[in-house]
């Protein structure tokens, strides 16, 4: 038996909201708060912090000590993890 599923998610990012230059990507990227990153990725904050520490997700800290997560790297990591899950099935 084979079961295929597809999931689509629309993320609305308001122009200029948390958009910053990601030094690792080398481009402007929407920057998400950790709460927004959790909601988008459906990962726990601990999982996100571990991926940041491992260098698999890019982040930067603001002058006010707010951690922002690079949407581009988070999206790529989410796609990578989804592909791995699908290969295991």
C-alpha cells in the first residue's frame, strides 16, 4: 500500500518586516522571530536552536537581543527534512 500526501503552506511576510541582509546567504532575506519560525517549520524552539548551533539554519541577533531566523535557510532545512522523511517511507 502506498499513501501519498502533499502539504502546501502560504507564508505572508509583510514588506520590510524583519527583512535584513543574511551574511551567510549573501542576500536580503525575511527574518523571522523564533515564534514565527516555530509556526512555519512546525519544529520546537529547541530543535530550531540546535539547527542554528549546527550551522544548518542562519540567524542573527538584533541590538535588542532578539534572535531572528533566516527564512531562506529555514525553508531549505524544512524541505530537506521532509525529503528525508519521504525517503524513509
